[in-house]
C-alpha cells in the first residue's frame, strides 16, 4: 500500500471516528490529504487553499505521520500551535495507532536566561526565585504568576546578547535544550519568524521530508520582519543592563553609559525624523548612521573581554551592524521608514518583495513543501501569493471548498443608496443603524468590522446616542481584544466593534455570532511608506499596481473578515457589506467571486432570516477549530 492509498484508507476506516470526537467524513479533507501525500511522494511545492471546515490540520498531519518522515510545521498564531500540539497531532496518532513525537519551539524571548539571572544577583520576589529554582523548561509563560513587564526583558533570552556556546550557562540553557528537543521530534512546530530566522542561521531547522506552512498568507509579513533590519532605542537595554550589573569601576561605568546616551540620542533622531506617511530621507541621515556605528564600536570595545559585560558588547555590535545595513540600503529595492512600535518609534528597512530571498532560503531547503490557508487565492487564482512568496513557477495549486452549505446557512446583503466611502460620518451612522437593528433582532450576537479606527470611533459615538436596550457595546480600544472576546463568549448579548485584529483569528462558532457588518472594502492604505514604495515599484515595471497588489490584498482581507460568520455546519447568520463598489465597480466581480457562496438578499430579507434563526446554531464535531 503506497502513501496515498494509506491516507485514503485511514479516513475510511473506523479508527477516524474513534480518534476524532464528532468526526464527519469530508471529501474535501480526504482530497487535500491525498494532495499532501502526492507532494511527499513526488516532491515540489503545493499551495492548497482549504475553506473553513475542511479540517486542513488533519489533512496535512496524517500523510506526514504515515510517511514516517520528519515534518516541520510553521504557523502564525499561538492558538493554532496549541490546537496542533494538544488536539490534532494526538488525534492523528490515534488514527494510525501510534504515538507521535511532537515538540513546540518558542522564540528565545519566551525562555529564562540563566546568565542574566545570575548577573542580576537573583534579586526578585520570592515566588520568582522559587520558580527559577524549580522550573524544568524555563518557559516564562509557565511561571505561576505573570512576570512584571519591566523585569521580563531583563531576564529573558535575547538574540542580541546571547553568547551561544561561549556562555558559561550554555549546558543548562533552557532555550537550547528546547531547541535540541524540538529538532529530534518527528514533528517540529514553530512560528513563521522562527522558521525564517532558523533557516537563515543554519542551525535551528532540522533536515525534514516535509515543510508545512499553515496560515501561509501571513508568511510574507513575517519575512519582512525577519529578513529586514530594525533600529530602536530599546535595543540598547541589554547594553545598559550589562554595564550597570557589571563589576566595572564607577568612572568606567559612567563613561560607557555616556556612550549609550549618545547612541540613544542618535537613534531617537533617526527614528523621529519623519512621520509614518513620509518618505525617509536616508541619504541625509548617513552621517548620523556613521556616528551611531562609532558609538557602538566604543561600546563593543569597552565591554568585550569580561564575562559580566561580553553580552552587552555583543548587543552593541549588533546595533552597529544594523546601522551599517540600513546605510547600505540607499538606492536599493528595499523600503526604509519609521513607525510606532508600542511606546517607541522604530526605523525599519524591509525588502519590497521577499520572494527572491524566500525562494532560496525556504523552498530550496525542503524536498516537499505545502502552503495552506483559508485565504491563499483571489477568486481561485494563486498568482498574488505565489509571486509574493517566491514559490517556484511549477508549484501545484488547488482550492478545497468548505463543506458548509453557505446558501442555506447565511445571507449576504449589500444595501442600496449607501453613503460615499469618504463620508465617514454618514457611513458610521449607517453601520450603527444596520448593526443595531441586527442586535435588536438577534439579542446582540453581532460584530462590525471596520477598515479604520476613525470609522470605529464615529460608530461608537453613534451607538452612545442611540443605544440598544439590554445590548452592550464592546469596542476595540476601550478594552483589550482578549477581554472583548471573553466577555462576548460568556454573554453574546453585545455588539463588537473591531478593526484589523478582529478580521481574522476570531472563532465564535454556534449561535455566538449571527450578525456581521463590514463597513468598506478593505483596501490597504496607499499612504504607508512600504505600500507606497511597492506601488511605485510595480508601476515602474509597467504593471498595474491596483490589479496586481491593491485588489488582491482587499479580496483576501474581505474573505478573512467574512469568514468570521460561519464557523460550523450548524451556524446561521447574516453578512451586510456597506460598499456599493462591490456592485458598481468592474473589480467588484473579482471581490464577490472571492467570497463564500452566500445567498444574496435584500437588507429586509436578511433581517427576516436573522429573526428566523436568532439564537439557533450549533457546532458539529471539530468544525469550529478546523
């Protein structure tokens, strides 16, 4: 029996129903698993889009386990990592009647650094001292209490000042122990950033028969972060800590801290030079970058050669190298810009198109690779992501549609006579009018997705002027995302107002969410420096940047947002899109073809449908997490 036959047999036998609670035979899942098996047998790269409810995790894990080859699974979210480790991989093991050795590797910053702990003198609260003494894995997320935000970076591993094999604590290092254990496992689970950084370093990712990139639509953004270069003032923190905690004499410490202050002043000048939407004057900032490199050289020389300061010297050297790399980007096909990162501004250098580097770094490193996501194509066309990710031209692409009966389960309404996209006040009034009516009918159970905080804030104001009795409004910005979702799950008698982070990764199956409103087509902002540079680059090649960049991004984001509504075969709901361009503009057909096949209806018909199904809905088996 070959691998393909083995996969098919595993889904048809009784073991599947016994291994997966609520198992439902889904032809699309079987067909996807067969494509993964064929990719393993023949080699190459496959882009497999799996609609909601297909069960893509089982579809790629089963052939990977049956093949007996080592598999690396890269994801974008902690939620999916938890699902893989604690649910899907054990289920596949039960399906094949074998234990599957799997391990999760987190980023360095998740692990306690014993060298930093020893340099700090172990001066911390008693509970933390006890945890450090007793912990076996050093995973700071497993500490009995949350480690204070100000203390955590001073104790966690950091690539800037990690000494590797030169560290006196190397043999006990929690990060390297976790790395070695993950490398030995038959299935190694990690995130996109670690995948790319690990492949670049050459010592993290083991040889494997299969690479699976799940949530592959987020790989390009991760590539921008990992392959790019960053400068910020907090990068100097390991240098400061090394100086302060060292045994250097006071005068020497003060001299080195003076060099740190000078470096910080230069970085502040570099990161504060432009607004988010302005072109960065890199050629004018070359003298400042040279000065920063000089200060870093001073710090590197002053901190090298001592066990208690060598980490700080290494961090200073890394900052100087980042400054050198940015200086060399003048006139390149990279974009240099500044933006907010928490309370700090950062200077970034990012490749306009990561595809060429990913081609060599990732796809050439594995004999077989599978990219999968619910949103990899635009109306069935994989061109956007295949180019963006540098996938080989001979890749295999296929769409596996959702098993859900969308025409029966949901209605899509696009009201007529809508306000202009630029009339924010009227658009907000319309959004609340529709959302509040759905909330009245459904007893809450409604979410509004916005393309800007401005529209959200205006709609929040409208909700205060015209509240729905008994229905709460949970608005992003007023409380954390996690708190909003927890509150909504406990009592869905509410309306969620959310922006970008609510468009994907939200799973409110059953009757929790039955009304969804989207304010506009989610085109990316052309004003962001990176997007502006990408547009200019495409136009300079004589191509149409709207059709090859702006429209694909909008189509993918729109489908991600719409995908929040129907999460299981028992769900019923209404989607209202408040943008007439979906009907009037020529590109509207592409956008509509990218959405699930909802039943088209008038707004009144949608309200009636909502009333008929208010409070009804259920989760079938594992569909909610598929």
